[in-house]
C-alpha cells in the first residue's frame, strides 16, 4: 500500500534520510517552534506549580507533562502561522516524495471560546456573547469550589493543603468550563450554533490566509 501524505509527516523520523531540503527546513521550523513553545510553557507551568511548594521532581514532571500536552498538538499550526512559505514548500515536497497531494481539510477551531489565539480578530457578536457567558458561568462554579473543597479534601483523604488545592483546581476548572458550555447550549441553542459556525469560518480563513 503506497504511503499517504499527512500533515504530521514531520513526525515520521524513520524517513528523514529521504527528505528534501525543503522538507528539512519545514521540519526544522516546526521542531524549532515546538522547542521554543515547550520551554516557554514549561517555565510558566513550573512557576505556578512551584508556588504550591511541591517537591522539585513533582514540579518538573507535572510541568513537562502539561507542556507536552499543550504544545505538541499545536506546534505545526503555530509554525504555519510564523513560517507559512517554508511550511507550504515542505508540505508540497513531502507529498511529492510519496506520490500524493497536499490535502489540508478545514480544521475545527476546537475550544475556540477559551482559545483567544485561534483565527482572526474579527469575532462576531455571537462568539463574544458565548465566550463571556461561558467564562462568567465557569467562574461562578470554579471560585466557590476552590474555596470549599480543599479543606474537606485534607480531611477526607489526609492530604496536604497544597495537594488539595492543586487537585481541586485540576478537577474543577475544566469541569466548570464544560458545565458553562453545556448551559449556554441549553439556554441559547441558536446563538451557540451561530457562534460555532462563525468561529469555524474565522479559524479557516486565518489558515487559508497563512498559506497564500
């Protein structure tokens, strides 16, 4: 079965010896972007986790894991925005090498309502409403949870104050946004649907502009 082109071709290190100069430059741009973003994210995560006075080993492991999860899926997209010409030539060369064509389907903006860097700055009124409403609902859930649960977790599970605070934040922050999103869809379904559609168009407009 012939090899198919994928936008993740730069992860296929077993074929690096067959890469062209354009592919090497594109892969270098992606990996360079990944490294810079990883170091920046790791430093930020390590700083905030260290404020809870965890052991150095725990702080480093948690910061590295969180940074990899945040950076690796987005490294290519960030590199495409910074080096559009280099990435485009690398894609074309990689596709030509395997006898395929470059096909970059429309990509979902994902959690656009918490991703302030996705797409252009032309945010519709529906998107703005959904984003603000989700944030307000999430904070109304998150802040009381952080104040209420840590003292109880210390008693229930016999853990330290730092561990109970970090556990509460890690568990309730994503849950708060999830509940906020569900409530918005429940109470304002048409507004939420329009906001999602507008975010999709805005995100893919930015992607297409970076490739021109």
